[in-house]
C-alpha cells in the first residue's frame, strides 16, 4: 500500500520533467548587438549576431561554442540578407551594391563557414541601394526546401511594381516575375507571403479599409513551372486586427484565419467571432468558409460577466495558427494592451514642484486557443491565463513561444517580466484540456529569457536566447 503514492509521484515527475542546458555566458561583439537563432543542422545550432557586422556562431548539442566567425565577403556591401541552412553548411545571401543597382549573390559555405566555390549571382535589382537593403524580403517553405524572394519598387509612398523570384534549395530558379502592382505602403504592411513545399509562391494583399461587411484579398501566385497568375476572393466578414494565412501542404489549400467585426461601426471596433476560409490556391475558389460567433459561455468564462449584446473582444489578436492534419486549424489569440503613462516625480525639496515622466507600458495577457475541425466548426476553446507587464522594453521579454509536439502544444512564457520571474508552460492537449506548470526560476539560473525569439529545433527540443546585463546565453530545453 505504501508504494502506490510513490509510484504516482514518480509518474507525475517523469511526465513533467525537462532538461535545461545553458551555454557559458558571453558578451555580444561591439559591432553585433542583435541576435537571432537561425536553426539547427548537422553542424549544430546556428546563431546570428548582427548590427554593424555579422558574426555566425555554431553551438553543439551540449551548448558548447564550436565555432564563431565574422562574415564579410570580398564583394559584399552591408549585412547578410538571408541565411538558408543545408543539412551541413549553409547558403549566405548578400548584396553587392552601386548607387543605382544591387546584385544579390548566394554564397554556399561548408560546416566551418568557409566558402564553397564562387558566389552565384541570383538577381540584379535596379533601384537605390538604401531601398534595396531595407526592403528585400525572403520567405522559406515549411520543409525549408524552397525560397521566395520578393522586392517592392516604390514610386513615392506607393508600390508600383513587385519583383517575385523563387528558388529551390539547389539554387535553381523556378520562376522570376516583375508585375504591375499599384499598392499603398499601408496595404503592403498588411500583406502576407507564403511558399509551399512544391515551390509555388503566394503574395496576399488586403484592399484598403472601407465601409462594408467584407474584405477583398488579391492573390499573386508564381508557379514552380515558371508561370504567373492572379485572382481575388472576398471574405464573408470585416476583419478585426491581424489576420494570418497558412499553406496546408497536406490538403493543398490556402487557409485564412482571422477575428471578425460584425458591427460595421467606426470607433466601436471589436471582435465578435472568428472566420476560417480554405481557398483553392490555383484559382481562388473558396473551398470552405465558416463564421463562428463567440459563445456566451466563453465570454462569461473569460470576463466573469454575462454578455448583454453578444460577446465581444477588444484587445485580442491572432498570434499563431497551427494547421491540423485533417484540414482544421488551431488558432491562438493573445490579449495585448499598450498604454502611455505619466508619473509625477518631485523636483528637489519644494512641495508641489513635480516633473512629469512618461513611459510606455506593455501588457501581454491571456491566450485563447480555438480548435476548428475540417468543416470549419468550433470543437472547443481553452482560456490560458497570464499577466505580463513591462515598461519601455517594446515587450521583448513578453508573449510566448509555441512548441508543436503533434499531439499537444506547449506555450512557454515568463510569469512576470523580471529577473526573479519563473519560466512557465501551458500544455494544451488535442482534446481541449490544458495544464499549467512552473518550470524553473530565472534568477536561480542567472538568465533572462526572450521566449518569442526562441526556436523549436526538434520535436522535443527548443532553444531560447537569454540576455541580461549585456550577457548573452543560449538555453536549450528538452522535454
């Protein structure tokens, strides 16, 4: 009889335990104050440190630094534009520039970051050098085998034409088009790009905001066989906040997820529910379309109040959409509030003499998971509570990192934005249940995590950067 409680404890401990590895502390180079985790290949975990120059570091699975190298090719101007990892080695994309044109090069490197062969000229862009370096963009397919490169040509504040170029991982050109465009800068900020695992590229642009109950999307597609086409489709509701497009490689659909506003009243914008659309990527035919209003039980559970005129959300935005194998989708929405705060600070010792100090307060709060089946119907929802508040840091340490383990999602976040805060996780099951667990205290490990800059590197591993007091570290968590 005495063994049973112990066995239950052992089972619980095994199910929730994780291994935390931390790299040795290091200072960022003077000319490379920013950092990004690129991913992992057979060489190790690849990290980019950049600013005025590029430094590439490779860490082993034990987080020991294997190599570090400053990257500067003979004909290179400016920073690296993109890094594409191979099974071993990588391809670095960079620019050689003149005042009126830029040449985009791809340079393969080996595991030791040494050039393999000569650089390959990918494209020549006839535009001002400062605009090219600022506006050239890259998007890789989910399987990392195809690359979409796109560039907008501006005339004043409008985009007049758009360059679309697709490559495979052997740097073979699949398609190359410069198309008439005529879009505003605002429309381009809301645009989305994707490339599927077959090498077909997609650019989706939402029309200007207008009165009405629908949104028009124009889709520009560049095929892996070199052809180009365009079509449009209309959403059934007006979109509230951010929207997201995903490509369902398993089922061959372009998927739109968004919160919608059913009120059509300016100054009273709010989300009344969410919409899910599956589109045939070849011609824009809507394959599936569903609109789900927030259930009253959900609003009651979220706010603690019975909704009077239908449920509404004011501060939530979609952060991530995770596709299901059956054609459905999991939507994760997070509450975000940014406020300006003024605080009176006394001046000297004279009563009533104050100086007003302004600060920007960032709040990243609850996360809601909506699971939608392949018919577009809501199967379940789950409210995951958190409250993160910080000042004047642009929310760098806030929000969450998602780890996809197929049968469940893990959401990693800091319970409070401080050195003494803990790293927590929600485990969200495919059945709709969730569990909240405390993982470890940051102060005890002398780290300060930036979860949303983390990267999942295997089904059970994630790497998150830590930055505190000028010290940079990598933290690997194995579940």
